[in-house]
């Protein structure tokens, strides 16, 4: 197992980012963003399809618009920085103090917030984020985890549809929204599997919770010279994909087909950081350096809107030597 070292921020510019906060500007009613990407007021639009066709490169804006168009019911927030919205059915449960099970939540910066442009990124514009379409499908019900709980036979890990990705906690939903508002560009793991050579066009890759990937994806991503694991547990299990049918099947990993199998690719880098998947508080977060990239030592989706230092650090890690 290769040696790792804790990434220590020494540059003055980075130390400023660590202490940064979203800038509050009471006179401002807009959210500053380097790209036109308005997710602050999605309109209900029945014409938007929930069934995505992946014939062209992934459209993250379409996903965000489609997924959040009915999230119109505002819930209380602990601070002034952002607002959160639920769909009506989830809002009704929340109003009764019923705990929600991985709901889809729309986040947007509050009207009085004007973003500090130094947090908009990435610093290297030739950076791409890979949205975890396959992992989103794996966590659907019935799906892979129905099988893992012994509530279903192997039919739940065979020919599972990935046609309807969702912006949930298990698929980095809150992080996807934030990074897009900050100006990060996206492709999906579907794009990468169809054309692994695509990744050679980018200096830096940012992985989200890309837990389930094909062998082609794994080879293309793991050998890239600059990877940032923003989530632990990426590149964990091997799947096989039928793009015509938009289905996927679990092949190896996550204690399958034998219980002793953990990482489906025997990927030692992921194995070093796998334990951090269970740290969702990120109280002692840091990026740990390995031979061709960095890995965050916690699962940040629930707290990333409250911690601008994480994305501030991410911004500068996109730079390459």
C-alpha cells in the first residue's frame, strides 16, 4: 500500500480560503456565478422528461431543472446563507416532525447573499466533475441495496435501469447543486463509459460518489494523472452496462459474488479511504494526497453548503503542476 501524506495548506491564498465564508450582502438580491445557471427558481414544467436519454453528453442543468421543478415548499433553515425546498409530500411529513428518508432537497443561496467570487471555481477551467448516474440507480428501490439487505434475489442487481438519475444524498445531490452554481462543468459516468478517451481532454477529474463503475471507467479514471476524490467510496464496485437498454448489472464488489470481496477492482487507493464514507460530519476534514491525486477524508454532501472552506480548497486543488 502506497504511503500517503496529509495535504497541508501553506500558501497564503489558500489559508485565506480556509477562513472564508459565503459573503452576506443585504443590498444584493442576486447570486453571483461565473456561468449562467439559474436553479434558484425552477418552474413547474410537465414537458420536462424524467427519463433521460444519454445519446449526447450529460446535461446537468436539465437534471437539476427536472429533479427540482416541484421543490417549491420552503423549510426552515439554521442560518441566512441558503434556503431549502421540498416537494409537497415531503414538506407535509417534515411539518409533522417525521424524519425523511433521503429526500430530494433543492438548495439555493438566500436572496441577501452575494457569493465571494474567490470561491467560484475551479481555478483550473479545464476541470470536469463526473456525475454518478450509475450509483444513483444502485440506491434506488428495489435495487442493489434491496439485494444487500436480503430483501430480494439477484434480480435486483441484474439489468437495473439507470434511466432516471436523482439528486439524492447517496448520489451527491447537494454537492452537485453547489458545484454547478459555482461554475463547475459536468459529464456523467455514462459519457465516460461510452468514450473513456474523453477524459484525456481534461487536466483534472473530480469524482463524486461514483461508487459503481464499469471496468472501462475504472481504467480510464484511476490512471488519470490528476484525480480528486471529493467523496470516499468512489471506484468501489464493478458493473456491466447495456447502453441500449439503459440498464446495469453488478459484477464484482461490495461483498459480491463472495462475501470476502470488498473493492471490486482490488483498488488499494479506495481501500485506504473507504472508512471515511461513514464520517458525514466532516469536523476534521482534510484532503489526503496520494500518487495521482487527493481524497477528502469524509462524506461531505450534508454539510458542504455550510462549509465554504471545502470548496475553497477544492478550487485550488484543481491546479496541476
